[in-house]
C-alpha cells in the first residue's frame, strides 16, 4: 500500500517554480482543466502589493477547499469501510428467491462500514459504545443493505424515541461534552426512565462494547425480516455475522489507555490486516423460524429489544464475507457510502417492527441531506452493479440521465434498452399480510417485558465478564452527578439480578438501597442460560491475527527472538519490535533490527501479549524509563501473557512486579517458542 516517496524541495520564494511538470509529474490544472503555472504564489499588484480578485486560480482553489466538508452522520459519524465479497455456501432457494442466495459458490461484491455510534468523526476508536456493522451487498437484483450493529438488540422499541435516545447519549447541549461517552447524566436519565432500554444497556456495559478489533466482533441485523421463496412461502429470519477470528475484547483500563496511545486503533488494525493479507472474515448466519414459532415464543419477534437465543433457534451458516481491499479514497467511499435499510431485494421483506419501519424513512432522508440531493445513488460506492433502468431524472449532480425521448410510462414507443417496463413475474413483491385495526398510537402489550432477557444475558456470562459489567455500571454511574439518577438505575437492576444491583450499589456507595422499579411485567426467572451470549465461553483458542509486542534492547537473545517470530508466522500472527530508540537495537549475534515503535510510542496496550528480551544491563537501563515500566506493569494488570527471560528481572522489579510471577508468565529459557504460542492462544490469563 505504501506510495513511493521522492522529496522535491520547495523553497517557496523568489518567484521561481520548484516543482515543474516533467515526465514523472503531469501538468497540474484547475478543475476546469486550465494548466497551472504557479501553485505557490497568488496573483498580486506589485511584488509586495495586495492580492487581485482576478486570480481565478486561487479563487477556485480556496472556494473548493471551503466546501470540502459535508455534514457528518448524526449517529455513527466515526466509521471505517472496506471492500470485499460475499460467498454463498449453498443455495437457499427453498427459503428465499433472493438472487444472492441462489447459487453455491457465487461471489457478490460488498462494501462494509464499521462505526461507533455516539462520537463525532474525530472521536477515539475505543469508546465504550455499540459498533455499527453495515454491509452493502451489490447483488444482481439490486443493492441489499444489511445495516446492523455488533449487539443484537436495541435500546428502544419505537423509532419515535430515536431522536431522544441519541440526544441523551451525545454531548450535552449546553456544554458540548462529554465526547463519545455515555457516562453522563443525560444518557442515564433517559435510559433509567425507559425500562425498555435495560436489555441493551446490559450489553453496552459488557465487553461487547469495547472490542479488541473490528475483526473480532459479531454483527447482527437486529430486526426480524422475512424470507420469501419463489412459491411465495414466507419465513421469518434474523441475520448474524460470526467473526472467523473469534470474539475478543479489551479491558476497560486498556480501552482508556488505548484511546490516548492510538485513537485510530481499530481503523489502523483494519488497514494493516487487509494490507498484510490477513483478510478479515465473517460467516453469515440465519435464524429462520415460522409463524408458529413466533406465536409460541416468549417475546414478540417484532420487538427489537429482544433476541432469540441461538440454543432455541440455531444459527445456520449460509456464506462468508471477506474484506480484502481498502478504499482508494476515504471520503469518496467510506464517507459517501449511503446505507438505507429500505434497500432490500426480491426474496426479502420487512416486518412491522416499529423500529425498522421508522428506519426505512430515516436513512433515505438523512442521505439526501448528507449527500446533497436525490442522486447520491449515482456515487460509485452507492451505485448498484446491476443494470438500472427507470425514469427518474435530473436533480443536483445528475450524472446518468436517460438517453432518448422516452421518460414516462405507459408509453407507446418501441421497446429497447431505454424503454423499460415493470415485470410482475420477477419484480419485488411485498409479502401479503392482512391488516386491520384502528388508527392509533400504541405500544403492544407483547412488548412489555423489559427485564427478563437482560437477566438472561447477565446470568449467561462468565464470572470475569459479570465482574466487568458490574464495574462498567459503577464507572458510568459514578460520572452521573445526580444521585437520584444513580438510584433509579439501581432500582431497575433490582428487577434484573439482585447480586448485580447490590454490587453496583456498593461500588457507588449508595446510602440507601432503592425499591425495585415498578415493572410492567414481572421478570421471568426461568429463562435458561445461553452460552452463545458470552464472549469468553466461545473463546477462539488461536493467536492468529493477533499481535505480540516484543520489547528489546541491545544484545537481546537472537535465538529466542528467531524461534518466537517463526512460531508467530506459522500461527498467522504478527509482532512489533519496541526499543529504546526507533532506529532499533542489535541482537546478541550483532545483527541490527529496526524498531516499529519507540517505547513511549508502543505501550503494551497496543498488543495482545508481550515479550521482553534484554540483557541484565539493558534491563537496568529500561528500569529507569517510566514507559518501559508501564509496558510490563500494564501488561500484567491487563491480564496479558508475559514472555521473558531472567535477564529482564531488574525491569520487572522496578515495575513493582517482584514476586508476581504466575502461570501467565512464560520463561522463554525454560519453555519452547511453540509452548509460548500455545499459551498465547488463550489470549488472556484471566485467573490473575
Ligand atoms: Fe441507525 N441511523 N437508526 N440504527 N444506523 C443511521 O443513517 C436510525 C438503528 C446503524 O455506516 C443514520 O447514514 C433510526 C438500529 C448503522 O453509514 C440515520 C433508528 C441499528 C448506521 C439512522 C436507528 C442501526 C446507522 C445516520 C431507530 C442496528 C451507520 C447516518 C429507529 C440494527 C451506517 C446514516 C453507516 C446510521 C437512523 C436505529 C444501525 C440517522 C431512526 C436498530 C450501522 O439514518
């Protein structure tokens, strides 16, 4: 991906040109194609005189610059996109006539954008937040946008509440902060007054909201959709993305430090993974069920605050998505990509889920505002890759206008490429459904259980994960200034799980335990634990796609370095060298290795595990560097595996780790590199 680099100096004075067009560099022009003779100096009256309005070249340049920004997305502003393909594993023709699912092995191009929800475009990647997971499939029968999240449920049940939810989560309007954080009064005030949000809030307090990498998280379509086959048979379907690399998250303290060390941690990881050929991959799964299941299921399948446990309706894997190409231009593609939940294709349909119905208005509306008019569909990243034939015309920036005389129908002009007709046999058909009832604003009683699945989620976690949830609530609520809001939230937790409520109340130092919140329905205590909801119960047991940070100083052991890095390569894992100087260090055999990071630029939070290779003298020197001490003490505190040799002990001692050796430490003189990698496959030493 690296560009070739050649410095051509620009002295910028004396009125000469320093970067002339040549064989290598073509002539620069204005946007109108007029060749530019001087791009350094504006036109002026006299050598030291004022500028002239006549300077059409400068005016055009600055005018264009002034208009470079478009409105950022009102939510999901910070995102990162990549191209790839979706491969259909087998035909699903018995379930759906969607063209993308008809032929085994067929590859369909996709563009996928991941995002955080609350923060602005420049906010840090490791905010505690839901991650957007939006996929545009360029199918042969039109674009299908599956605009999902990495959490399978949502905060609210009706789109009507979306502006309130988002206002409450974003920076408070009088002060303009906090940025990219829900840890403030407005958010917790809103959710504590909206019991329907309690299930999703529980997910947001879990490790799901601080993924290690965008590559290591699941994705969900959230709503129930419909599959329709060629005979017109209908089934309900929920979509799931399962990461091939397995799930993995960071710990909160690590997230906080990562945001400082590398605010672009997730996008850089995506960029690097695609660049080095470790293409991120997910499998697409479907939970398919019929009307009878929907009628018998404990909850309403049109309620987006509920999921269907995988143990109840298994996820059938139907294909895989591989992201193998970064964008050519971030603005053109990642910024201008316009996802719309309304973009579906024959063989799929919506359900009456009131959240989905509202979304179908919102996305089209927001893209028109963001991208400046109705022709955003003609921007290459948004344009379908199948033929489009219609009589829509004109408008701002219309690039594809119909050729010929016909722009209406019915018409009596002869048939041809520019005279399309509707096609009852193959065209999109909405599923037929009987509707009746009064016109009313109403929340169905079947939507009133707000706590049972929150409880099920919490109880399905491992102890480590439960502890993370407890401390996430305590952290967030401790940033809330108004005690009654804290208490109100705890009153909901009492309806979910008493132990959790007590832990949070204790962590907050609440003076008095509130009464449980009034509940529309009692919490069900009979829902079975669902192992699929836990990250740690589904640990991937691999170090593939992960990164080891190797802290070295001059004289480091060449043999251990070589055997470890070879073992990492065979695992499909990566490493970076961190040294006191970015120029690098010499190994014990005298060979010089360039460093990837200087110590204060490569803290251990950037890595999945660490290895320290130094000499005793080197370790003494490292012991005097604050960031080197942080490197190992953070790795320890974040439950990371630490590879070492005895020479490194002075550094560990200085970092306060004397006597802290546990099974998460691997002595590379006593153990082979293979044993080390085998241990790293556990990803963290949670027992610490
Ligand atoms: Fe969105 N959402 N949303 N959302 N959403 C947007 O569209 C909206 C919801 C999601 O990478 C906006 O282009 C409403 C659920 C993703 O470009 C906007 C409601 C889920 C993205 C919008 C929801 C999502 C968006 C802002 C409640 C998961 C980023 C900019 C009814 C299933 C897509 C834009 C990208 C973006 C509206 C709820 C996912 C304003 C009204 C539920 C991944 O149209």
